[in-house]
C-alpha cells in the first residue's frame, strides 16, 4: 500500500499511525470476506449476504459459509435465497455459526429486497449517502455496521464501518473516545482522515486488530504503533525465567 499520505493533516498523530500501518500491512481482498466477494463478483446482494454471515463470526468462517451456501442452493440471489428451504440454508451456513437465526433472516431479507426493490440493491445504493444508509438499515438483519460495509465496499461511499476490531483499536489508540457508541466512534475516526481514505483506514485498523491489537492480550511489545498509543494497560514483554 506504501505511504498513506503526506502533507498537512489536522491530527499528525493519526496520520503517523495510519502511515505506519500502511507500511506494515499489505492489504489483500482475500483477507476480508466482503471485499473478496465484491471484487470477484461485483454483486451488492452477494456482498450483503457475506457481510451478514460475518456478523459475530470470523471472515474466514463467513467466506466458507458463503461458498457452501452458493454450492447448496446453486448460486446466491434474492430469488434463489427466498425460494430455498430454510433448513437447507441453515445447514449450509452452519460453519459460520448463528445459523438458527441467520437462515430465516437471510430468507426474509431476500423476500423484502424482491418485494420492495425488484431484487435490485442498486436502487438503494444509487441514492445519496444518508438516504441509502437509512434504507439499508430498514432491511432485516442490517444494522449500521453492515450498512456501512456495503456502502463503502459496493458503492465507494464515504463511511468507516466500526466492527469489533475498529472499535477496540481506535479507542486504545486515542482515535476515538473511550465512551460512546457506534456513531460516536465512526464520527471521531472520520473526522481525522480525508473521505477518500476511509475504506483504507477501515481495513488497516482491522488488520492491526487481528495481528497486534488483539482483544485479550495485545502484542504491545512488538506493536508498530506503540509509541503513539496512550492505552494505559499495554502488555509487557514476557520475562525469561532465570532458571
Ligand atoms: S501498543 Fe498495544 S494497545 Fe496500543 S495499539 Fe499497539 S497493540 Fe494496541
């Protein structure tokens, strides 16, 4: 990815953090379930389905569940998903977890998109950002994070989805306040970067959260942005035993 950007910036620390992360992590679509499906298939409905499969799951499991679902019902479309028996959907996506909840939700989502938008999500994604986001969040199983992922991934709209990694990493690094919900975190991070960089910021913070700034025991001693991090509970190197 190379140097993220140079020049003046309203928050030099934020710039240095992201510049450093952009040198450390080589972002590949294959590392992100939604981006991988979008790049390969250019179909926002499929991107939405895999994004829902990734809710409370890992991208790897979501990707495998998506592929299995495609295989079992012969391709993924609102028509095919709404017509498929819920038990077949459930069995296909079990590898990603929460199948008892997600299978009927995916079928309901498909039916809603068929009924309200003739199966065409571009009818939503072509609208101005705020309107598109509201319409997406009216769909079954679509909350702000899923809507933001779809908007930035399939429609290049300016938003930073706040998944569990982005939330944790941005708060620890001081890019977002310690208190406050989804919208506060999103607004805080977005205020620090140009809109054109939002998607990259999202992907870099996830990459860092997976590799170093993990939930339970972050790898602070080797963290590439440690010197910028105010997190008071940084981990220390594991000391060698003397015997
Ligand atoms: S120093 Fe630790 S807490 Fe801070 S960003 Fe790095 S891994 Fe996360």
